C-alpha cells in the first residue's frame, strides 16, 4: 500500500482514539514532517482530519468523491479483486479501459472506477446513463480458469455479490432478475455486463462491468427511465456513502470469486436462487434468432437458466432479454 492508503487505513482503524504522528512515522518509516505533509495533501483533497496533542490525528469525514487510496484503505489488504484500483473523473467506458489492460497482460483483480462515463453501456448494446458523482460505475479484470461455456457462472457470482454488498451497506433487500439485473420490484437499481476474450477451450480474460445507481433523486432520473429504474436513494429515502458501498461490494465480489475458484459454485447458485425474482415465473426470453416462453425453474451447474416450455421441454438459456409473461403458470 502507498503512504496515503496506509495513513487513511490507520486513521480509520484508530477511530475516535486517534493516532499520533510519531506512530504513523514509525509505521511508514518516514519523518513526522513527511506525515504532516501527507496529511496536508489529504486535507486539500477534502478529508476532514483533526489534529490534537492528546489524540493525534483523527479522520472526521471524507469527501463525496471516489479516491483510489481511500478505497484501498477501506478495502484492506489481502484481496485479489481490488489489489489495485484506479479512478478516472470521466472516461468513455470503464469496460473499454479494462479491456485494453487485459490485452496488455495486466494481472487479474485490477478495478477501474469512473465518476462519469460518456459512453457507458449495458447488455444488448443499450446505453447506461452514468451521471457524475451519483453512482458507482466500475469494471474488474478477471482471468478465471473456466471453459467459455461456464462463463455464465461469473454473472451469477457477480449478481449475488452486488446484491449482498447493497444489503450489507444499506439494509435494503434487493432481488436478482435473471440474468444480470439487481432490482427492487420491477425497477432496476444495478446492472452487470460481462465481456469475454476467449478461445474455443478456455477464457483468456473477462471484463466485468458493474453500474449501481446510488444517489440519484427521482427528478434526476431521465423521464423515460422512471418507471423501470430506481436508485438506492429513492428506495432508502436517504443518500449513501459511495466509497463505503464500493469497498463493501468489492469485498463481496472478492469473497464470491474466491468461492468460485475453490469449486463452490453450487453454494453461490443456491443463494442466487433464493434471491432471484424470476424463478417460478412465466417468462418470455427473446434471443437473437428465437423466442422461448415458459416457466423459469432453476439454474444448472454452469449457471444457465432452466425454462420449462408449454410442451414440457426443458430449455437451457445462457442469454437473452427476459420479461414476465401474463398467463397460466406452466
């Protein structure tokens, strides 16, 4: 960890007790003057840091913007996902940034955030609205040891991790709509986009893109989205600390990805099914060349959705656009 990350982590760990400049200097192996200089730079960046002769340095508040060193400090050491974090004020798409990193052989686990995206995208080429300072827009580079047919497992793992992170931070209880939406009722609060680089028999890399609408108010939502989208602020009736939410979601992603790598996908898929609002429903799934109508029953071992059609056939669905369909339950 770099000096600012270590200083912020130490102040967070110390809490109201505070930590002395001497202790920080000893821990970092620098002079007290160097610590003071770093503290001043953090103050200029918007961190409210109080200093007193009795309590040392105390972190009182943080700015409402994403800061890589602070995210690393909140996340803590020992994580694969979040081992390195970069924050852009604006970029076209964080997925594009991470895709270039993947081609440049960067190790898995790096995370790229943007305060705003000019060409954020969701599934099926849809635009993702990414207003500055109102949400979490980020991408993660992964290099899983999975065959391409099992890539859907990553969508399942990611959806569970995002839902758990939101629940842990906010106390709200979102559901999962297959394949990649986090919802409250019929309105979407977060989406997940997987883009693969793969050969016939193995995955070279995965770019995992995640967008979470955090602090948008109802009147900040584009009018055409108000009936189908929501935010944590709208659902919870208050604003939320985006940096803390980001660290919580990354910690859940790291833990869930670790379980997948250990071969425990069945445990994650069980939780996915408990959280999923699609199972048990009559659905219409539109794919590029056909439409499947039936009852969503379960997931298979690769993360595909199992749909029972009106003819009794069990379809294995790995992608498509799903909507609930009126009619008798099959």
